[in-house]
C-alpha cells in the first residue's frame, strides 16, 4: 500500500518537510478554501501541487495522490436548491483534477454534520489525549443545547436521564465547548456554523427517510460517475462517522450492506469505497475481512485507524474513543493482510491501480503534540507512531504470508 499523509495546505501547522521525515511518500489534501458547491480551478489545483511537490522551490519527493475531499453540498444531498448548478461544478472539479493528473477523489454523503466527536482532547492514562464520542454528551447537545424538536424520542429513558443530570452539572463554558466540538465541521474547512445554521440545515431534511437519502446519493453518482469513468478518476465514498443516525437524520453508508447496495446501483469501477476501519469498526458486527472479500475490488483508498467501544450505549449506537492502531476493536493485522492480498490480486489482473493508497488517521496527541497547534485528530507524533506501527504490520504480513503468490491471492 502507498503510505500517504493528510495535509491541510499552507495553514497546516505540520509542514511538508516534517511529513517527508515520517516516511510517507504521498499526500492527501483538498482545496478547503473553495466554498462547497463551487468548482475547483486548474490554477488552484496546480498551486496546491506546487506547494506539495516543490515547497520553496525545493523538490519534496512527495506527490498529491488523493483528494480528500471534493465536498458534496447539502444542496445535492437534500436535493433542494440549485442542484444542477452544484453537480455541474462537481463535474468541472473532476475534469480539472484529471487535467492535473490526480485520479483518486474521496467524498462523503453524511447530511449536515461530518465526522462527529463530543471531546476533541479526551485525556488518556499515559498522559496523551484522543478524540471521543460520548452518547450521553451528544444527547445533552441534541436535547438541551440544540433543543431539536422530538430529540428525546431518539434516546432511551436511561440516556435521557443521564443527559439531564450531566447538562445540569455543566457550566456555560462547558456547554459552549461541547457545542463547538460537535459543530466543528470538516477538518480544515472554512465552515463555521452556529446552532442557528445547524437548525436551518436540519430543516431541509424534514421527512427525509433512509431510502430517500440513498436515492439522492445514487442520483448524484449516476450524474458524476460517467464523467469520472471517462476521465480515469476513481471516486470513493467515506463511511458515516459514527456509523449510526444522529440528530434524527438518516445515514446511508454505515455498513457493508450499505456499500454493496450503492456500488451495485451504479456499477462502475469509478464508483468505489474508502475503507475507514475506525468509522465502520464502531459497529459491533463490522468484519473488515468480509468487507474486503466482497468489495475489495472497489476499494480505492484506505484509512487505517482504530476505535474502542466504551461507555454508554443505546441499541446500536455506542460511545467510543480513538484507540491505538493495534489496540482497538478492529483486527488491524487481519485487515492489512487481506488488503495486501487484494493488491496481489490486482497485480495478477494487470490493474494499474494495484497499489492502494492508505493513511494513518485520528492519531493520539503525544509528547510535543500536546503543546503545538494542529487540527483535532491530526497530530504529528501520534500519527507518525501510527504510521510506523502500520508499516511494521505491512512488512510483517508480506514476509510471513504462506505459500506462493497465487495461494495468497486465492487464485
């Protein structure tokens, strides 16, 4: 797998020079300053490539391999407003990325909120910190800060009672901090939503069912996938994070069966998946080996991170924390072993995309991370530790795989 690193552009506190020292060979980036729904220009794309490949005029040895992401607007997700205009802008962005030689584009289809955490610096026993999602804290936000109509019907009596007690114990500063953590939006983006903004966006989804949102996703893909296929671009949808409904909104990319349905509905090699083990792994029934066995040929990008379920749960919704890469609920060794076998299959099939880009994700803040600024979940030392651990597993799996290449590939 190609080892990549997410970089948020010139405003990122971690420099391209530092990333080079981690051992990563590729960059995952995006034009976060371009408003959602507008097209990315060739000039802006080339400018970002220059910032990655030739910072201060000196070759870095790095390349911009994956776009994460070209955001899908709320207009497209809800199919309200100038949908055609936004879809045409999306196609233009794809054409311009292809002109600049970039072929892998990650996106997500989570309505209103992107990945959601209630604590961005949860203290760990060893002195570092991690991001965490606490279901009671989220119920506090939903029911007593956002005051969403009908919110209390979405939680068990036990969760509501615990949320009432916790809300009563929170001071004004703690309530603001919790709210800010949840509505932080896309990492690196220029969105700065207020509670009023969140309520307004929620209003566009009133009456939206899971089937309707999935239909909107399929409609979007039916429009943009033919363009991507003609351009040689691989689109790959990131899973819902966390993989269950929030704020009364449906989720449509939370499980293996969700992915199978959407990939089958628009059956093209340009319509693919981003396998994020941390997001999908929050679900108790997630099996990464099964996911890769069924859908591996459509995986275009991988986030290797881990989570551990701990704390309050409510039916299929769980509290969880970001864990060490090799210590969470997902079997990372089995995941990597199966991904390497998928790469071998691709080599035998003569696929040009046999090397799957991966990146470490949502690392713990460790050591100097604790005193230097960074995007929440994207520290230098913590992610470098994660990349080193993952690199070790990849080398170990490659060395000890039994049998011939054909045996490994199952062919």
